[in-house]
C-alpha cells in the first residue's frame, strides 16, 4: 500500500470510531445524567527520507466529554436529586470512587443512599449518607443539606476532578478522576428532579450523516486507488 492508501486508511479508521461514538450518544439520549462524548481528530506528520514529501496521518483516539447542563425533569421522588450548575456526585464503587451526574438514589436495607447498582452516595466529607428507616419527612436544601423533619442528616457532597484533562469515562454516567477530586461550591442540588442526557439528537443525527458521507468518499478513493495500482501492474506485466 502506498502513502496515499495509508493516509486514507487511518482517516477511515478514525471515522469509523467517530460513527460508533455518535451511535452511542444517540443510544443514551434518554439516559439520565449521560454526558455527550466527542472524538478529537489530530494530524501526525512524518518527514520521509530523501526528497519525498512528508506523510500526513490522521489519528482519532482522544475523546472529549461535553459538560453542558442537561435539561431537568421533575419526578417528585424523595431521593431523586439533580445538580444545577457544575459539579458531580461522588459515589463509592468496589473499584474506587467515581463521579456521576445521575442522581436517582434509594435507601439500601441498611439505610444508606445508593445508586440503582448499589453504589453508596458520599457526603461532603467522603462518608456514606445514612437515612434512618423511621425518619420523618425528608427534605433537601439547595446546598445539599439533607434533613429528616427539622434534624439535619448529612450534606451531599459536590465534587470536580482535580484535573479535567485526566477524567476518564468508565461507562455512560460514571467517570474516573485519575488526578483525584476536590469539593466545589456554588451549585444547587434540587430534590425531586433528575438531569436528562445533554445529547442533542438533531445535532447527532446530522453529524452521523456527515461522517457517513465522509467515510463513503474515502472508501471510493481507496477503491479507485486500488484499481489504478492494478491497472499499472497489468500494464507492466503485459509489456
């Protein structure tokens, strides 16, 4: 394969990954707390030996997570919480602490607030939040203070990654902060609401069409280049 073929092949590979990313965004457009993901294309230029031109290769391995606020939906659930502003809930999983914007929780049999998967929600000190089974009316203040009647129980913690560039997606709604997390203030937590996915379906479908057309164009170029090489080989073989 010549240089033009290698260049096109790397571009096609990146477009395929972007198509998979767009498809995953569309599949999660109804997932509460989901953050849209994008793919970042970069160009790698290599200087060739002699008088040959340089070789440009496309790479698409870096990913970007959109932090745009998603719309809020009122559920009325006592333990449904939504963050208005920047920040994440911190949950404890068997693999370590994770960040999430998915705020649907429920008391476990032990009385701790947990996610649907059973991961414990942590307070502003990094400890699990306990709600007594016989607690009176549960209310939540905008600063995250959870109360039973007039008695405060805990303050739900809001956190940000210490280095946003080192935040990795574990799945659709959970993130790993490689550099650790730090508490943040200034955002409000609303009770009885959940945050919707921040995926714009119209924009994603438009991007999917663009990627598909770009892929088809690249495929056509590779087929023409392959036919050109075969034609040259046939000509040389018959001479």
